[in-house]
C-alpha cells in the first residue's frame, strides 16, 4: 500500500510562512492499494489538492471514509472535483448520527445548502453513494478490508484499520484517551475505571501490529489539562498507544493550528526525549503534507 498525506492540521486551515514545511491543510489522507484502488480518509481541505491530481485518471472510483463530522474533517468535500464529473463513482462512508438520525448523507446535505454553497447537492454529476459504517463491521474495497473502530471524541468518531495483502494502516481521526469522570474516593470510580481499561484494551487490540499508525496528537502534556474533554490526544498518549499496540511506524498528526513548524518540531523532540525506549524501538514521525510512505 501507499499512504500520502494531503492535510495534517487540525481545527482550521493554517496556511502561511510559519506552516510551509508541514502544511496548513486540514485532515485528508490518500491510501492506494497494491491494485491502485483509491481509499481516502477524511475530507478536510487537503482533499481539494488531492482531487486535482485525480483529473488525469478519469473516470474516478473513490471510497471516502469519514471519521466524524466536525468541520476540519469534511470542509473540503464540496470542493472534491470528481463529484461534479459524470462517470465517476464516489462512495462516502461514515457513522450514523444518533442525534439527527441520519448517516453520512447529512455531511453533504448540510454543507451544500444553498444558503452556504452556490452549487446544490442535486447538481453533482457523479454517481454518489452513502454507506453507514458500523463499529467492528469490516467493509471490503477491492483487495482491501476496512474495519471501523469506535474511538473517543465529543461526536461519534470512527477510526479505520485498512488491511491489504498482509500490510496494515490505522487512522484514529480525532481521539482522546478515556479518563475517569470520578475522583478516586467516589463510589463509582472503580467500576468506571474497569470500563475505561476495557475500552483501552479493545482499541489497542484493534490497532495491534499495524505497519503504520496515524494518530491525533494535537496537544502537549502541558497543554492538555486546559483542553481536557475536547477530544484530542497528546504526543505522549499517541506514543504510548503505538507502543502498546506494537505499531511499526507512528505518524503524529492533527497539528495544532497555532503551532508553527519550528514549535511543532520543538515539542515533538521534547516528547521523544520523554520516551527514549519507544523512540529506540519504533519509527516515530511528524505527519507532513505531501509525504508518501510505501508499506
């Protein structure tokens, strides 16, 4: 498989001279199977430059797997050029929203309301299909199998494991490690802690042995207390998750939009220094827009 990063920033696009090395587009990852089947993880603003490269290989068949419906993971979808071209087949996979009672079709319908976007969904010329992804129910896309995994975020967030010809990739989308809502002296602490530990074990097992883990590492350990409950991980929590799961390569992504490239490298180096054993046994990298890895 080939994995290419088209967007690695979180929350809001952050273009400019201070983010030019790692990129300012929001989340989008291109995965190509050995048979060149196209799988796209999330549709942040990075999906627009990706879409421009696809025009040379029409007609396009693309499976887009959406982790969740927050803006930075969907805001590029109305600009995904192949949706406007006849003959293309686009399938948008995503979770069922228990609040609205709708599936991934709502992602496009809301964004392309005429009050907010000049082109209506009805004007899309490609064939587009919406499929609900359910946790732990694998989906086959050609030679690849994609398994959704429920993770921890303020809205339903599905991580995706992609297995193809003995190689594997896992993308968390946005994920915050589970924490106990009770104080240790509270009556419900032990029971809730047991539940948390079971959830963590299930996530670790879902990731177990992947060649590439791409994980949400938005914050530093110093920043996290003020951001607790916002649904994001730290560099340290991602390193610990990758180590527990035995991942071979870890890419830290969802870079904080106010963090310059220089600052990003600084806090990343500090995190590596806190985990010398992991850094010695595993390849740990900062996700960089435009970087491609072959596994």
